[in-house]
C-alpha cells in the first residue's frame, strides 16, 4: 500500500502587487502517494508553480497546511528540503562553475561526506550522459546538457520525492524527448515520486500517471489522463456519406451505436458530413460504419480524432490551453 | 553505507530504491557546516582566478601611494595620529592605512549582492535555497567570501607599509580585522537583501549601493579628517556606524585597546552584523 508523500489542505497564497491583493492559489487540496508521477497542468499564471513552491517550502502559504515527506512545510522547512529534490525553471548550476564542482557543492549543501558525494556525482554523471563534461563550465553547456545537469543536481541527495518546475520549457523537441527519457530512467532506477508542472499537453498526457488541472488558482480536475479525457471530453469521428438523406443517417446511428454520443449531420459538396462525438471513438468506429452500410448508405471517407487534454481543459474552463500557450 | 528499500510505484512496479541521504544537523554545528559549505563554493571562483585578487590589491596600494603624500602635505601633523608631532610619512600611514583597510572592506562586502543578482537571474540561487542550508548560513557564507580576500589584502597592505614607517601592533590589529569581519558580514547581508529587493532591476542595486557608499565613506572621516569640516558634517558622522568603525580601527592599528572608542567600534560591528542578518533573512523569505 503506497504511503502519502504529499498531503495539502486549503493551500492559499496571496501576493500584494502595489495596492492590489492577488490570490494566486485559492485553497488547493491535493494528495500524492509514494511512487506516483503527477503533473500540474495549466496555463501561465494558473498557480501551478506557486503551489509547487509552497510544497517545496520555498514560499510560505498565506493559509492552509501541507505535509511533504512527513514534515510540515512551515514548521519544518529544512526537514522537507532534506528529503526532496527540486529542479526549478532556471538553470540550477552556477554559470561560472564547472559541472563536477557544482555536483560536489550540492552534496556538501546536503551535508554528505566527501566520499559519498563524489561517488554519487560520478554515478549521476554517467547515468545522465554528462561524461566528458565534468570540467566544462556550466555556461559552456547546451540547453539540454544544462537541464540534465539540473536533474543530476536534484538527485544528489537520493530524494524520495522530486519536484520539477516546467522542466522542458525552452528546449527543442529533441532535447525535450531526451530529457524525458532520462527522467523516466532515473525514476525507474530510484523509484521516486515525481511532481511536475507543465503547460505542454503532450508531456502531461504521455508522462504523467495523474494530471491535476489548475486554473485561476484552483484545481478544476484531478485524475489519470485517460480518465480525464473519458469524463470531460469526447473522441470525434468524422464520416463522409454519399447521400442527402439526413434523416436516414440519424436513424441509422442509434444511441446504442454511438454509445450515447452526439451526432451532427451537415451537407457539404453534395454529400453528408457526419460528426459523432463519443467516448472510446476508436472502438465505436467499426459499429458506426457498419450501421451506415446496413442502412444502405455509402461511406466515402472516415477519420477519427482522439480526445486530448486540451479538449478537457476547453470543456472545463471554456478556454484552449494550446491557444493560451501560443498567445 | 547505502541501504535499499523496496518501493511500489503507483503503476504497480516494485523498485529497489537506495535510501535517501538524509543528514539532519542542528544548532551551532549546522550553522558552521552550512556556512563553510556556502563559503567554499563561493571562494572557489576567486581561488581559480587569482589575477582578480592581484589586481584588486593593486588598487588600494596605488591609492595609498598617491593619496598618502597628499595628506602629509595638506595637513602636516594635524591628523591626530598617535605621536604625530610633524608631517612624517609614518604618521600619515598610521592614520591612513586603517582607513584604507576599512574602505576595501566596505567596497568589497557591499558587492556581495552583485554576484547574487546574476545567480538570481540564472536560477542557481533558487537551487541553493531549495537545499536544507540555513538562510543565515547562506548570507554569512557569501559575505565571508567577499571578506576573506580583503583580509589578505589588509594584511599585505599593512606589511607593505611597515618599511615606510607604519608601526604594526599584531594582536590589536588582529582584533581590528576580526571586528571588521563582523562588520563586513553585516554589510554583505544588507547588500544581499538589496540585491533580492532589486530582483530583475539591476540598475536599482547599483543606484542604491553607489548612492549610499560615498556619503557613508566621506562622513566617516575615512579618507579626510572631519575635524576640519563643517559642524553639520561632524554631527551627521555621529549617526554613521562607519565612523565608529574607522575610529576604533585607527586606535587598534595604533595598538590602543584601552580607549572607549574601541568598545563603540565593537558595538557598531555587532549591531551592523545583526541588523544585516535579520534584514537579509527577511528579504530571502519575502522574495523567494
């Protein structure tokens, strides 16, 4: 039975900007069990990084409580920090320092003995493909190499819980994929609990076992990505039919055929365009095509689009996360 | 010794995980160990680049070589130096050297925040804050890094001046350097706080640092005696902690321990240190 690594109740954080009080986080409750990989997903300014900073004891909550790795973040911040790894949005390695120096410095910051931090640094340099870069200054590394160094710095103390704040922001797609491979490998090797923030939908979808959707400082959904998509968004099936008999199409696509989904029929270029919104679209598609054929209708084209986390966000908030990220 | 624990992930996989390295210290031991860890990281770059140290040493020596004769000529024996009856170079140095040492301490430790600004911008400061290091150790360690090279500079300057008539009283001078170190930690912590308050506005840090530095310096009588100045300057100097540091350092470098001004120097050093650390810790908690 996994134990709880994070238990937060009613977390609130307000900031004073000039004379205005801004409520960045508005009463968040969240639990994370040992071994989970949880992604906080939301647009910029949603409150996900603020929540993460409260959980890492970097920022004191205005109200509410949080226990991380068994310790209260307000009353025992140093105990919390001794048990977590933190990879922030910036580059953790000091630019003027050499790679190995920073890993050793990090070990000293955690009070490790020299033989322990040297051995740990050597292991992480190898595991994160930083070999040959030990004597290079941090500023001479590429963006991807710096991020891998950040992961190594975050793992120097063998943390049972690792926080990553927007770990792949600013990296090219290849470096992003490479970093994720390394994070997954480290997780496999050390069995860590991981909590990360991201506004990349694909990352949250493919990497996280659980997605916590945050918007305007509140949790609007919290479930595994597939369940979120099942509950809050539909797959979309688009079928072309060589006919003008709209009623015939609607009659053929009975509720049991489309799984209770929604059917829209429109005329386009002398034929019908049928759009079915339903859960488990891939499983429904053969039945939909069969029902149309059985009704004597000729299918000219068929395609499907799986529900995405952006659809989930759109349905929950009325806004597209993809469009907000691009804006 | 590494121990292993079996962990079941949420995905159901059993993973053999090495136990976390959790070192929990407390009290003065932790304060010292943390401060040492911060100091050794910070000083590493200075040790790797000794040319910076050499060039920064040249500056006060040139200052001393050019300014000293001017003072001798301008004020004769009226500098209040112990035993000053004429305008000898030795008398001038006895008055001027402690002032220069205080000056390099002030200039150096007030720069603590400038290095921090860069680390705040790149993100490495946040990484340091996410470790179990005590906040006061981060402040003190960084300030000591600025003070350590100055200590070496101060000793070298004093030794270089001995052949020119400067009399060195080792033990009182050592006490003077210790008090200067305490004062420097306070100035460094205040500079740290200023850097955090100026986050993303580098110009603000430099504007405030430069605007404060020179009035403090001039109103302390560090470079020129205030006795010849107007009454308002003499009054203002009484509210400047640096005045007490300069007065006390001059006495200590002259081998005088019995003067009450030495005690006031210690009070000014400790008070600056405490105020600096309190303000620095508050700034750290507020900004991060």
